[in-house]
C-alpha cells in the first residue's frame, strides 16, 4: 500500500496533467480579466451620465425634475455596454436614480394632458383627502414629489375660491345690468377660466354655465331695444362662456357654415361626397328627392347612419308655386314616406325646389310641423359644373353665417368640397346644421 502511494507521488505524467490543467485555468482567468477590463472613456461616460441625472439642492443631490424616461433608458443602455464585472459597480447607483424617477413619475400621474389645449389637468380621482395623505408622507428627501402634491392642492384651493366668487357675480334683472355683468364675467374668466378644465370643477362649470345662459338671454332680449356700446362688443367677443348661449344668434362671433346638398341621392356622386365629408369629419344636410330615394334607398340610409341630416326636396322636383295645396302636400308626403321606409327617420326640414313657393307653401307646411330652409350663398355648381368656379364663388361670397347651397349630382361638387372644407377651417369657420345659423329667411318673395 505504501509502495503504491509512493509510486503515485513519483508518477511524472500525473503531475504533468495537473500542471497543464492549472495552466489552462490561469490563462483563462488572465484572458477573462483582460476582456473585462473597462475602457476608461466608457467608464467616464457612464459616470457623467449618472451624475447628469442629479443636481445639488440644499446641499443634497436630488434627481432633476425634468428627467424623462428616454434619459433613463439612455443611461441604462450605456451601463449595459460596460464589461460584466464593471457593470455591477454602476448599476447600483443608477438603480437608486431610476427608483427616484419612478417615484416622481408616479406622483406626476395625478395630472394628465388636456387634449383641447395641452394643459395639465388633475385626474378625476384626486380629492383633498387623498392629497393630504400623500403630502403627510412627504419629506425633504423627496421634495420634488411633495411639490407636485402641493401644486395639486393649490389647484383645489383655487377651485374653492372660484366657486365662491362665481356666486358673487352681479345680478341681472334689467337691461342696465347687462354691461356690468358682462364685464364681471369677462374678468372672472380671465382669472379663473382655466380651472374649468379640471374634473373637480363641476360645480364651478355649472355656476358659470347658468350665469352665462341668463346673461346671454338677457343680452338677446335687450338687443331689440338698440345696440350696445363698442366696448360691450369687444368684451362679448372675448367672453368664451357666452359662445354657447349666443350660438346661432346675430351676436354670435363664431363664423359658421352649413353645407346643404339638393337633388340626390345620386348613385355616382353621393357616395363620393359622403366619403369626402367623412374624411374631414364634417356633417351636412341632404335635401333628397323621393323618386331618387326609391331608386337608391341604401344611400339615403347611409346619409342618416353617418350622422348627416336628411330633408325633404319633394318627390319630382316640381315648382311648388305652380301646384295646388293638395298637390304640394302630395309631393311632400310621398317623399316623407320614401325617406321613412329607407331610413326610419321622418324629416322636419324641407327645401322648395328653385326656392319657389313663397309664403303660401311655408304657411301650409308650418301647419304640418315642417320648417323651410333656404340659402344665402348659391355656389352655382349646377350651372358652372367646374370645381374652380365653385371655389371662387364661395370665396367671394362668404358671410359670417353662411348657408351654402350645392348639389350632389355633379362631378365638380365633391372635388370643390374637398378643397373648401380645410380652407374654411383655416378661416375659423365651424360646420353646423342650418337651424344653428342666425339666418332665418324661410321663403323668397314671389
């Protein structure tokens, strides 16, 4: 036994193998160490990137408040490029910065961006109780987070003040109260108007809405007794909450336009026109003929299904001035039946072919609950049948409240509309239905 052990100890091959293995391992460790040696420039970039996430605040390093997720991702990408052994050294420091960033982002989530004006507004879930709890947990180490909560609390304080002030606006009883009330409402909007975007301002919106409705009605009632001062009209234009109560009136400052199309539905033109209106997100009014509704019921239904208004343009497009009362009603009734059968909708608007029929027809159909719609801008598309001519006519003849007459029976009409809609929007026009306009003419003198 002793001989065998001595023989193994003296066995040169065995010792040679062991030294060979040891040499291989040592070589691997050297090569791995060399491979893992960091580049000094890469290390400096990582250090600088992490340091740039912080700033000195009250003798304390604090994560910068303007850091965004892209900044965090870029630093992590630089760390990932370091050798494995070096990476761990800087990952821990970076993880502390990332954790602070996530805490700030979580606090910021009590605000969202308002789609209409790009301003920050509180989310609906924020209330005073939840904010007080968050503020109570703040300390100097996360002062940026506390500041976010303080800002939210300040908004709630402002809303409470605005609610109180909205109830102190001057009373409106006589015409002499109108201008002081308008001035007070205008000043209130300038100071507190931005608050109504917050979901917590429901009471404020209701208070201002009710006051604006009352003031708007009083303004319109008082207008019949004479014009207001120049300063009044300037204030009126600035006061946003009155835009709704005055919409469609002669005092409405918003330029409006109603697109109306006669003589369809046409199997070739109406689908093209509907596609263009849909592309631009605009609703229009179609005065259809009963005979063509019977030929194209699916188009009449599409008009209604896509949110457009449908009106009665008689069954055969006869000149109503030449028909008896009974014949007029036959033309209207047949078309009503066709529209109801195709769409399930019974119109209460109509347009007389050629605008002809006068007070007699208007009075007759008033008795049946129907309203006549005329126009104040004829594009003459039926005559020129040329898109450029249509566009030129519209451009030269636009009114503050425009009721536009066109026809979905001519190739040039969809082409012109495709150009006119963005042009009119650039000029500030809002697209509405006919009865939203101040234009109230119901018939032409015979």
